[in-house]
């Protein structure tokens, strides 16, 4: 090889090494300046400015399911609790927010059409916010779980319509995880005044939001009245589960009438029907089940 060619090759290799060195430095700076999924500890821990930014991001991307203040919104659990079902560490929270939680309605970051896709930095800020509103220890239970279970499947008749861990009725929502997804105040309201806030119904992969447990009464072409809850509905059809848990699919244009009501099929339980202590026992039972 000629001296000229060797000189050119040396020049090219020197230039390549310089580029690689610059790239390495740049990569290092990016890694150290911007938190990534590889990290398991929060770089913004106890940073009040980051917590404030995280609250803003939370309201845009998370509050729809987890509620304002992160105290649960029906679809998503209360995130102010010290113990979280799918992991308690900052790394667990980052993974759950970034990748979603399989088998639940928790989507991966930026995939559900709500809010916007977040950067790693913004996810860490949200975690900082959650830590700032997290209670130090799990709230003290107000009742007796053993008696609550007995009431749920016995005198209180909850299991007639509601299911827990695969056991019970289907007319009302499954309550297996409600003890962590709803606050105590919200659960009390649902029993004392069930029509105040109707629960979400069945969740399907093709639907962003499930049908609420809205009561509907239809009259068929032969004059038969069917009353139940709406499971699914589109412009042409209506799917209803009646009080006997039978599922009916109707073509709307063939029905005599369709009447919808925001009144829940669940009766109101006042304190004379279900005492405050018995209700606390049932809620404690549901909390214990959800925390397993």
C-alpha cells in the first residue's frame, strides 16, 4: 500500500474514532440528563418542582381512570395507598406506567388514545407526584372482614348480584378489586345511594370505555317486558342482561319501546336496612380481597 493511501486511511480512522468518542459522550450525557426505563430509582425523588409537574401530567393522562388526587376512579385503583397490587417500588410504578399491566385495563404509555405519550422524564415526575400524595401506611380497617364476608354471602344479599373472586351474581359489577379501586367514601355512597354514580360495566378490548350499568326496560313485539342492565349498544342493536342473568340481544327497530333510566337496579341500603358497622365490615372484607 502506498504511503498516500496509508495516510488517507489513518486520517479516516482518526476521524471515525473522534466521531465515536463524541457519540459516546453524547450518549452518556443523554443517559445521565434524561431518566430512562433502565433506571429503577427515581432521579426526582422528593423534588417538589418535579412533583408539581407530575401532578399536571397525571391530570392529563391518568386522572380519567384513577381520579383527581389519585384516589381511585372506578376503573383504576387508588394510588395513594402505600401497598399497590402490582408492585410498590418506583421501578415497579415506572414499568406499569410505561408498559401497561397485562390482564387489566391499564394500557401501555401512549396507546389508549387518552392524553399523550409521555417521555421517561414525565413518567418519573408522575411517580414523584404519587409519592407526594401517598399515605404513610395503609388506612386502618374500619370493620371485621370475617363478618363482612358472612354478610356479603348471607343476610346482606350482596352476592345475589355481585361477584367476588368468581363467586356470586353477574347483574351488578364484579367487586373483586373494588376495595383498592374505590375509596371507602365512594363505596359507602354506592350502597347508600347507588344511583348517584353508576359503575362501569363489562370491559372489552375493542371499546375504549365500557357501557355503564344503566337500567333499561324494553317491550318486545309480542308485548313482553324485559328489565335489566345495558351491556352493549350500537345504532341497530341492544344487548341486555335481565335480573335473572339471562342475556338478550334485540334489534332496536323491532321493539315496541325502549326506556332507559339512570336509576340503578340496586336498592338503596339505609342504616336501618344495613347498619354502619355491618357496612364497614363488608367494605373491610372487600379491601382484604383486593389487597391479596
